[in-house]
């Protein structure tokens, strides 16, 4: 890439886009799509260990960089580079800031302190972040989809069959079987399978593009009744939500779940564990107590304009660019 190409852009975005499909990669992809749609010029570099030295050398050519990474050590590295070089940095912390313990927690909070503009996703993390960096901001991870791929007629027919047979269709999602620091299954999918196996009137769609849960159930001879549909291949969870009545986020830990914001955006009844602070329109419950899922509750009306995190991100981008230009002048 020639030097002249860099000068055209002020913003370097560092992260990953699908594949794999996950909350962070989808957020980054939608951010890039939205910026392009609004004519905001940027450069994107995919975050890979093999690409790390190139990214570090490249970021000095831009007015600021915006990092999306889940790895605590990567977050710390880029925040340290930002502090030592004076380079404007935005780091989005996609996990709750109280997720880790011990050394990892100390390193995470140090990176918050060192980065120029830390972005967190929920109220609990925002309170923690402000104690370490007065520039901390809380911005939603949700960005409305622009180029969402339609689901196939086969999936639509399967979901419609569930709708015709059961009084309510729930949707939940995951990407692979993962465990938290207490060795608890993070997404709580196996718990939900057990709950819905013992429910005659309701159905559940499990979106897991990795296929891990489908394979796990086969290998461990876990019964999956006809009211449960596992989608074990790449597909749009948004399109699944549109055909569902409600969503469940049965996690043991969380950030500011993208799937929750998607559910609210489509005015779906939205249930989530109370492990972190949630949007006031979310119906929270203690994991393990699933009785509330089957009560007759009407979905709340949502102001969709307040859900779109790209609005605040672009404001922050423009603020940094204007300040940088003013400093040069």
C-alpha cells in the first residue's frame, strides 16, 4: 500500500468480521457497513496474530484507531502503545469489566486507564471504567443490519411449522460451547434444552452456527424433542428473530448483548439473566428459575433510534478528527 493511500483516511478500525459469526464480529461488520453507507471513509485491518506487527506499524499513519478485541493482552498492548505514543485510541470492551479475576482483571483495568477513549457496553462496566478513565463512554453494541442475508425457505418452513404447533416460539443463540471462570456453560443452552424438553406448549429455536451444541447432543445422547429446532450452520439470527415471538439470553456472564438489542429492535419479548445490568425493557430472571418465560407478558414498545450505537460512535470519531485537525492548525 502506498503512503498516499493512508492520507485519504483518518480512521483505522482493527478487529474481526465474520467468519466466525459472533457478537463482536457482527458488530464490527455492521459498523463498517454503516460507515460505508454514510460515506465515512476508513481503513479496516483484520486482527490476527500473524498480522500484529503490520497493524502496529500502520496505526501511526492515522489520526486514531478503534480496536475491537476480546483478548485482554491485545487490549493492554494497544492501550500501552496509545499511551506511550500519544496516539488517539478507542478501545471497545465487549465483555463486562467485572468478568475476570486476579491478574487478568488488573491488566484489563490498566488497559482502560491507558486507552484514550474506552468504550463499555453496560452500566456496571461504565461505573467501573469511570473510576479509571474520565473519558470512558457507554455506547450500545447494537447497530441495525444493512446487508443481512435472508434465511432459506427450508428454515422458514421449519419455523412456521413450530408456529403452527406451539403457542409461542422462543429464540436463543450461541457460537460454540464456552465456559466462564467458574467452569459454568456461558450460554446456558443445555439448561434450556432440558427446560423445553419438559414443556408441551412452547418451542425453542437454537441458533448455533458453529454446530457445537448439535454435535454435543448427539455425542452425549441428549434428547432433543420436536419442539426444539437447532440451526447448526451459518445463518442470520436477525431473520430468525423476525419469525419468533420472544428471545432468551440465558448467559452466566455478559457484556451488552447484541442479540438482546436485536430482539428489542424487532419489538420481541426479551428475557435475559440478571448477571449484568440490562436495558429496562428486558425481562430479567435468575438463571435456573425459568418460570417467568411462560407467563403471559406483552412486549414493550421500544424507541429504536436510541438503540443504534453507530450514531454515538460517529460523533466520537468526528470529535477526535476535529480536535486533531485543530491541533495541526
